[in-house]
C-alpha cells in the first residue's frame, strides 16, 4: 500500500511537469513511479505521451524518444490489454517514428494468421507507401484487389497506382494524366433527346 501511494505521488508530480511542458522531467517522475510500483497502467500511458512530445523529426534525440514511447505503450498493453489506446498509440508512434520494418513485421504476422485480412493488407500498403517501397506497395494493392475482385474501385486503384508511377517517371502524357474515365457525380444530367415523328407524305 505504501509503495502504491508513493508511486501515485510521483505520477502526480509527473503530470504537473507534463502540463508545464517539462516532458523530460515528467518522464523522470513516471520512471520513479514505475520503479516504486510497476502495476499502474495510467503511468505507462502518461509516460508514453510525454515521450511522444519529445519526438522531433530529424532531431538528435528522436530515436530515444521513439524507443521510450513505444516501450511505454507496450507496457500499457500488458497492464491493460482491454484498453485499445495502448495498441493504437503504439502503432501511431511507430508510423511517426518511421519504424517501417517493425510495422511491416506486425502486419505480415497478422496477414499470415488471416490471409483474407484487409486490415493487415491496408496496413502493409500504408507502410510501404510511406517508406517509398513502391514494388511492395503495388504488390499489396494487387492483393487487396484480388481479395475483393468484385469491387471496381479496388481494381481501379491498381491501375491508378501504376499510371501515377509512370507519370512520375516521365512515361505518361501529362494531359492524359488528368483524365478520369469515371462519370462526374457533380455533372448535370445530359439533355433528353426529343423523338421526331415521321413527316406526313404529301398527297
């Protein structure tokens, strides 16, 4: 009981530092709280959020901040598996931290467990698109189209992806790149053609 009370005291101090914008100080207080009593999921959550605040793309401490945040959210998932925020924040931090290899492994494992998982396929498309792995992104875009072969939009997405790639590489006419074969939903309906009756013959 005393350990938990002491841990909560440091957690509250961490919250105060967080609100003041002292994120490094907040992390230190949360770490003391964890060492004193490691069973508080809310401390892991708040520590992860404080670490995320220290993530600066291109900054010298970016890697350590990402490691700090992902580690905290993983611990939160262990302590409170029913709280979806742990997994959501973990995945979002991996994306924000450009941890594409880790993300690819996660989604590949999900796809191996369920080959028809569109969520896993969409995740892999997002990962490889963000990482500029064009061949892999195309591969999973085709897989998504195969999973739902009756969806015209999914088939169209494959063609658009290839066409855009050709356009970027100078292999497509720029004017034709603007062409969209789908009907414009905002266009007015075409005028109805009047039916002409037969002319009466002169007597």
